[in-house]
C-alpha cells in the first residue's frame, strides 16, 4: 500500500488548521481564567456589613495573609446557635473545615463568636490561651438568615494577639454571598487558581470546638456582694447600647445622668452607692488609679456557658439551657481580682433586666 503524499498546499493548510485549533484552545481557557478572576474579584466590592464590628471595618484584599499556609488558625463562627432542623453552628462549621483541610489551612480551634466575646474577662483570658498555642491567624464565618442578600461571609486575617482579636488598620481576604455552599466552592476555586502551597501537613479531619475560655474567676469567688461598696466607688463601663436612644459624647457621670431619657440613667438611680462611668477600653489598673477600686463586669452567653465561666458547680434546669444568650452582671475588685456574683442567679435575656435584677438584689442584701 502506497503512503499518501501531501502536496505543499495541503501541508500548509494542515499546519494552519492545527495552529488555529491550538489558538482557540488557548483563548478558550484564557478567557475562562480571566472571567473567573473577574468573578472572584467582584466579591471584594460587595457589601461586607454582614460581618459584625469590628470585622466589617477591615480592608478587603485579594490575597490571603502570608502566615495562613504555614501557621495555626482559629475560627470564630457568627451564626445562630440553632440554624435549622438538624443544623447547628457546629454542623455549619464542619462544612467549612473540610474546605480548609483540602486547601491546606490548619484550623485548630473553633469558637462561637458569642462565647469568645462573652465579656472582657473572657476575651482577655482567651487571648492568652490562643497566644500560648501559637495561633497566628483568624477566620470569621458568618451567616445571617435575616438578611435578604449577602447572608453569609468568609473573612481571613491575622490574629493581633489582643482581646479585640483584630485591629481596625488590618486587611482581610473577604468573600460574601447569599449561598453558603456556592461561596465555599468559590473559595476553593480561588485557592486552586492562585496555587497556594501549604506547609501544614498534620491537619485534623474534624474541627475541634471550644465553648469559651473556661472559668474567668482568678481571685476569690463570692456568691454575695462586697461590703466595701458602701465606701468605694464602682466603675461602670460605658457600653454603646446604654445610650442607643440618646448618644452621649461626654464621659462625665453627672452629664450622662442628667439626660433622663437614657435607660442606663433610669436603672442606675436604683444603685445606692457612689459610682462613675469609664471608657470600656480602659485598662483595669488605670481605672483603679482613677479612684475606682471596683468595676461592674458583665458576660453574655448561654446560661450553661455562663455558669461554667463563673465557676458555678450546678447547672440550671434544662429549660434554661437551650442556647439562648443571656446577660449576667457581677462586680470585680480590681486589685485582688475577687469576684462578687450576687446571692441569687439574676441573669436575663436583656441587659436592662439583668442589671435591674443585680441592683435589686444588692439593695436587698444591704437592707435598703
């Protein structure tokens, strides 16, 4: 059988056809890559208000923190405790953990944001634990079913090793969307496209969950009230929600209480001893140096977690352990670290009721 011999024109046409095929193949994949890059890029201009403060103030960037592929990462989950039938914040986090494992991110500790930020003492103690574990990065997973769009978000940044967890001057890799699965698929495609290489080789198959920082009481614990409150001033941190109906710029206690429209002014009229308002970010040593031996503290979490944080031996009834967050106030002696919890469990779902309860029991204990 004779071998077919192609003419010069036929060979030329064949080469042109082959080059054209390769060119269209190259252009097809180039266009897809560019299109995907544009899609990924658009998420950084989306509404990031789905994240709570201070995370929504971080600057979005189109890259991961340099340390995330070779150091440990903690994960904060900002979502309802119970999202739906057979779906909790833990099952929500498990789907994210699989994506982190596949992409080489070593997420070693998961916390519900509510527990991690239950109160100043909790955040301070938790920060020390995280620093001790050499955790350098932070991931925030958020899901807000009440929003009509941008319901969910993924934020990756560095851990600033402070009780605030992040600083306002930080940048963060951010994705927001309305579909959780689609958003996580997009994240994995982004990782694949950018060819991030990991040095994390011992990543756990399952996420490890923590309820908080443990018992926050470092001094003497008393289920009662300090008698020295009759003689010493109590510092009251100025939380923003205290003035939601009437924003107060002044730090002067008299000026704050002169505005009777604020709920805090009405509640604190029942406090029988001397007190003053202080900056909530002020260090306790500075508060004490300014003439306040005692400071009013509060926690917010489920009753079960709060009782663990405050060293109560017995749990509350099952009816109160449904994960609903409540507030609990207590008084701390700054110099010794002694904690005065009150002689009755006085937590409540609203901070107003919890504070009223605490003051009422203090008055009864003082015979007033």
